[in-house]
C-alpha cells in the first residue's frame, strides 16, 4: 500500500521514475509482497482443492470480472449515459500505461509481464489471505483466535465488513463493480470453505482484466 501511494511529479520534463513512479513501484511491490507471502508460507492453511472447487472458482472469477468491465463497455458503445458512480464512464484515461516503453520491445514486454504477474499472483494471494483468510474470520468470531475459526463460516457482519472495505479500497468508477465482485467471491468462499478457491477466482478475474486492457488499451482499469 505504501508503494502504491508514491506520488508522481507534475514538473514538466521530470525523469520517468518521478513522472511515472508506478513503472518501478509496482514491480518492487510485487517482489516485496511475494517475499512476505513466501516467508510466512507455513502459517497459511490451504484446504485441498477439488475439481469442483476449481470449476466454481473459474466461473466466479470470470462472471465477476465480466460484470466489472460491462458498465464501461456499455458506455463506450453509447448504450448508457455517463455516470461515474455506476461505472458508466470511459476507462481509457490515466492508468498504468506501458506504451511509454513502446520503442524498447524488451522493456515493454518485461513491464507488461511483471504487471500481469503482479495482478494474477501477488495480488490474488496477498488480498485473499487478508480478506478471506484473516479479516472474514476475525470479524465473524472476534472472541476467538482467527486461526481457530473455520474457513467459509457464514456471517452477515463478516460479509458486510469485507465488502465495504474492499469497495472503498477502489476508485469511484470501480466501486459498484467491486461490491458485486466481492459478493460473488464471498459466495464462493462460503460454498467451498476454501481460501485457495478464492485465490484462483481472483487470479482468473485479474488475468482476464489484464488481457482485456492490453487488447482495448483501457489503461484506466489498471
């Protein structure tokens, strides 16, 4: 979170690492996050995944991200009027734009690969370990060590708390989509009782989004 908050310089002609800090902060964030996940790996308990769990995870991740992209897609085709709060707005503006490296193909594809790796691996693991592995269990039974609370225990307070925080961790155009996506993954969590299934769903969603962004150049999703 600290690395994601690095401010860009507004001074004309500033070096790229000041003008576009996300170009270096995201790769560093990826490595630091995965190093932390690896260091504490033995502390995590992943229940065995069944083929059915994986199938439900892929379906949930796909449906969730399609619904996330849909409002912008409808707006771009003049189906709906602009409404940023509902996500009906163009996403071709500010965002993680790797085309600044277009003249250096090696650097360009390295940056793209790291960005996709961050989305599908680092973000999927770190966020699901936090949202479902820790926060959901802590809120659902705050008087017990969260390690002792079963995975996927249904609880209205846990659902409301995780959905609210997940939603406000995103910008205005993404907030309604974040509510819907988080509800879908929460349903998956309760159904499968598996953080691993949620990691797969998150990875699938982010991979599809990454491919969509690369095809359409809707950098605002990044």
